[in-house]
C-alpha cells in the first residue's frame, strides 16, 4: 500500500470510503511523521490523544455511513485559530498559555464535517511577517533546500507552519490566514496550493485579529482539488461575524476540470517590475501559455494604482494592528509583568510580551492614527485603497474573468538572510499579493515551476468577488501542466 502520508486529501477520502484503511491508521501515520520532522518546527503543539479520539469517532461515523465530507482527514491548525481547551497563543509570549473556552467558527465547521486535529501550527507572531521568523517559538524550516546546499530556508509567512507541514506531508491540509499574502506566499515557497477567499467568505470569529479589514482565513493543501474540498467546509455565513457575507457556498470541487475555454485572463503590465528575475518572467509567460492552450484568451490590462499598494498596505495594516493589539495589556489573560502602578504594569507587560516586529508595527500604526497625522497617512491610504479596488472593478467590467501574476518576486530565501537591518526588504516580498487584500478579492497560488537552484515557484490567479470557482478551474489547468513537486527528504 502507498505510504498513507503521501496521499492527497481526495485520495485519502476515497481510501477511507472503500475501507482500505481507517482514520486511526491515517492519523497515526501523520503523528509519526510529525515526530520525525520536529527539526522543521512546523508544529508548536501536538495533540496526539485528541487526534486519536477524533479519528476513532470518525471511523465510527464512516462505518455507519454518517461520515461528513472530511470524515477522518487529519489536519493542522494555524495557532491563530482559537481551539476549545487547546492552547492558542498566536505564537506570541504575551498570550502565554492562553487556553480558549470557545472554538473558532472555521475550525468548528471542519470538526462538524469530521476532520481530525493533529495540533497547532507555527506562524509569525500575530501573523506579522513574511518568513515565519518572528514567532516566539522560533523560525519554521522549509522542507525544500537549494540543490547542493544544506542551508535551511524560510517557508514564507505568516502561515509558514501550515505550508511547511503540508509540503513535508505532516498533515493532509491546514488552516491559514492571509492579511497581505500570508497564505499565497508560503504556498509559493513550498510548492503547495493556497487560496485566500474573498473577504467575508470565511468567518473571522475566533481568529486572533491582526488587521480586521484585511484578514481572511483559507486553506493550504497539496493540490487544487484538496484546497477546494477544504474551503467548502471552512466557508459560510456566520452571524457572529458582521463582515461574514450571507451567500450560498458553492461546491468548489465541482469546478475542478471545468472548461476554461473562452475565459479572459488579464495580464497586468504594472506587475512587470524593474529588476524582476528572468525566471519569474519566464514562469509567468509559461503560465499564460498553458491557460491559452486550454482555450483561455489573454488580454493585457492596467492596474495603475498597484505601485501605491505596498506603502498604503503598510499604513492600513499597522493602524488596525495597533488598535486590535491594545487589548493585550496583562489584565485579563496571558502574560503579566509587575509594575509599581497599572500604567507601568501595562508598559512592562507589552515590552516583555511583544516581539520586535510586532512592536514596530504597533508603533507605526499608533503614529499614523495619532492627531495631526491621521489625515496625512491613514485617511490617504484608505483613499488609495479605494482606487486600487476600482482598478480591479474596471478590469472585471471589461469581461476579464481572472488576472494572472507571479505569486512572489523570488523563491524561498535563507533564515536570517532578509530584513535584519532593513525591514522594508522583507516587506517587499508581499509586492504581488497585498493588492488582493486591499481590494478584498480572492487569490490562489499554484506551484508552477522551479528556479535554477531547484526551488519551487508559484503563480497567482486573482478572481472576481466570490468567484473562487473560476480560480479553482484555472488553477487546475496550471497544476496539470506544471505537475506536482515534492521536496527531497532531509529531515
């Protein structure tokens, strides 16, 4: 029998239905893989006993014909999602050993559909980072390495633990969140598939907030079909989240294999950056050719305000972060440092509890929201955001079904290689992804090739609001043409 951890989620679902193996056997195989891969630091908390109990329950339901769409499938959960009775820290010291008494809506829907929780996955502290190096639990390792090198690379961020665990076959899929590219960039760095759904498609209730108008949950998976299966369970209206949209969730899996003939694919000229590596340019052209060969029509489009997206994003996101993170003060939960009075206690707790990147963003955010600077920075950034959204609306109004771009400006880089002296160097990794969050659109990253050093590269497809189905159809065309890549095991 094939090694159980190398199955896709769709293959595992079929095997469970045919009684080829049990959920307990599938879960145990993944728990063993997690134990053997601790050097990657993908999991910050393993929950083997809970996983086995959930697997046994799933086996019982499958046997009686009552199994849900994800019955018996072992998943990893990003440490930003509240899990009842299981430590949730957002990978920050300030949350200490916080154990929620409630379950996030997204994870509760996965458990409703029969999925099994293997544990909590590492991420950048409060999801602030593009490399998964800011976590209080230490950096995550990418299962991919450059050919002929033993240097450990980053898996991307902030959902680096999710991407690394899926790529290293430690779980069959993982929850993730995307505020400026935190699903799509790690997916591109690890040859996994990641989709950021339309803002409002998945509930944000029970997810630790970074920037509330940008954050959106989504899956990271081994294939486009697996991502479609996971998103169907994760999505849906939630009255507890006022930004959650009350529209029906389609059967995303049914979109896989659907013809893309006649679809218009926009190629935005503004994404051709000065100094873009030739291999990214080549990959982009190849992806366009694959879609054209499948019957899609390529059209050049213009998104003129793209150049302002990154600076506007790094005003809006820190502003919302400074507001959201004000609640972490040492009073009700998490870390508390002593002080001579309440003000000193607040200051000591926040100084000790937050890492350097979180402090930097909170200070930037507080500054741009302060009297005298609000209009000059925050208000102006929100106006730019409206213009970015209008650029996309104008494209879609001309009949464009989706837009094809690179997912990242480069392949994965080494731990400690970027952002040490100049944080902006790290922020530039989000250059192709932040526009999607600013406009609230869906975006998918699909593995499409490798660079000269054998590292995976991804392409991004940006869709119309609530039209994730088109992205799955187009993504599968790229996946079929490029093939699937797996890292050579070194851990």
